[in-house]
């Protein structure tokens, strides 16, 4: 598949909402829509008003028709705005999703590789929250993420999630 990646911009916010819907596995939860993700305060903080000074992300776009197919992004969520993967006020949280029909083709790996290369010039580490059943767990481990001991929690769908992080130095 022929695609390219570029930095996310404010103009990509609508696609980011779609990616948040995918990242939160909302399609698997029944009749939930992208609007449900936008209205969910614990999820919306990952996308709402994209383009803040600490936001960093990449989008993958098909060369043939300029269709976006995936995105990986970081957001520094602090104070009252902490996210699911919060570790401290210096560690941004990672979110990533690929449209279902484009998964398992290396797009997520490439997006994460680009994102982490940029992130290490700004941050000492990156964190994320992941469901224990998420197939991306192997990808995160391959790229150097480690499970944060004692971070297991019951997630919003009554399963187990835990935090992972990668330290750059």
C-alpha cells in the first residue's frame, strides 16, 4: 500500500475524532457513534481543540486518493485534565488508531516510529493506557514500551487496562 505521513494540523481534528472512536474500541461496544466519543469527557480531552502548543502527531494518508487511514498523536494532559495513561505532568499520553481495513500493514509501526523520534526531542518519556486484550500490545513492547507496575485498573467497559511507558533517557 502506498501512503505517506505528515504532521497533524488543526484541520485534521475531524479525522482525529474518528481515530479516537477507533482507539477507544467504541464500535465494539454496540450502537455507539463518533458523537458519543465527542461527548464523553474522559475521551474528548484527547482531541478537543487539537493543535495546542504541546500537541504532536502524525497522520497516514493514501497517495492514490489522499484518504487519511490512521493517526498517532501525543497530548500532555495535566491537572484536572488527566487522561487514562497519566503518569506525571511532564509525560504526554499517546493515542493511535488505524482504520480497520488498513490494520496489520505496518502503518501503525511507521506512525509510532516517526512520533517517538520527534517526541524524544521534547519529552523524557511517553505513556499510554491499553486494554490487556488489545493486539497492539506486542507493537508497543517491540518499540520499547514497558508495563507500569501496579497500574492495572478496571476500564470503562469492565475489563482490565494498564499503563505503559517508554523512557527516552
